[in-house]
C-alpha cells in the first residue's frame, strides 16, 4: 500500500512539473499567414510587417500575453538573440495579446527589450477571436492562451505581392528551446555553427499562463544620470 501511494505521489509531482513547462521544438507547418499593420506599443504608430521585414534574412513574429510567466521567461532570451544577431539580418517583432499596453510597456522596461512590439488585442475575452488564436490552433497549439507562440518568416521565401505571405513555414507552439532556437537562427542567417551559451529552463522554474494568478510586474529601476 505504501509503495502504491509513493508511486501515485511521484506521478502527481512529475505531472505537475511537466505541466509547468511549455517548451516546444521548431517545426514546419501549413499556415496561411497574412500581412498585417498594427499599432506600436511604444508610440502608437503604425508598423507594417512587409516594411519591417525588408532587407532581413529571418523574422520571428512572437505572440504573447504580457502577464504570462512563459512569455516572461522567453523575453530575456529573445533580447539576447536579437542583440546578438540583428546585425546579421535577424528581426523580432512581438505581438501583444489579452493585456493592456501599460503591461506591455512594463515588459519592455523590465527586460530592456529593443525589438519592435505591437498589439492586436487588449481583452482576455478576445481569446477565441484573435488572428493569434486562428494561427496557433491551425498549427496544432492546444494551449488555452498560447503565450508565447512563434511564426518564423524568411523574407526571401514570402510572396512578393498580396495579402498572404506564406502558406507553410516554421513555428513554435510554446516556449523557445534556447539552444535549438539559436542553432536555427544561425542556420537561417547563413552563419557557421556555434556552441550556444544559452541554457534551457528547468521544468520547475516556469508556470503555465494563468490570468487569475498574474505575475507582479516589477517597477523598472531608474538608472542614475551621469
């Protein structure tokens, strides 16, 4: 009886640990991904995707909810990759969902994010009606909130005209696996292989998105002026 209880307890612990982790591989999927123009989070100015990808070799479109712990785990990884590879033709644009722009701007300040950020929706009630929901469910993402969710665009491969950019491309239905992500980026940029200094998150370090248990947003630390 004790052995049975111990086995059940171990299963519960392991299940909880794995449920907290939403890392997912980069996979190629059929997805009719369309061009868009959205308002920038920082200044409210229009940002057009086709304009943003001009002259780039690889663009990562990352959908996120600003209150989501999974996104908050990925954000500093993305900033590291952005700073390292933006000079090689890599671009990131984050698309905010289901939260206020104040929360999104708090993310920018807390993680010192330099890549562009736009927003598609404000309300959590929009979860089932956003393009984000349409795209991620089309590629097999069965998570409730789908934050973060990645679509990779290789500008050399997208349609030159029209609303549809691609009909098939690489996506991530979850958090990025940092080492695999950097390897993929280097390959797409035509760079030689390099041992990644990034590490993957431990399963116990990240919680699944739950808007009823929001993460406290840290107040940005003001740096003293010289």
